[in-house]
């Protein structure tokens, strides 16, 4: 019972993109502590296809962290 080609495996369960983004953001900050968190959130939003609500969550809760 294959999943067919390509697209289906790229779909993430709800919230998984945000979890992956948080892990990625934490790695980036460890590598470059002075990096702009606002810039990193913008990059993460594109990279992990975050919803506006996810991006807002990061802006409210991760920027000041």
C-alpha cells in the first residue's frame, strides 16, 4: 500500500512544522548568538512553511527568549 509519488510524504502533522522550526532556530542561535531573531523567524517561516499563527507565536514567545 504505497503512498504514491512525492507530495504526500511532504505533508506534516499539525504543529510539526513549528516544532521543526523551533529546533532549527535553536541550532542557529547556538551557532550565531548575535544573529537577529526577527530575521531567523522570517527565514524559518519560509523554510518550514509556517502559518501566520505559527509565526506570530514565535514572534511573541521566542524573540525575547
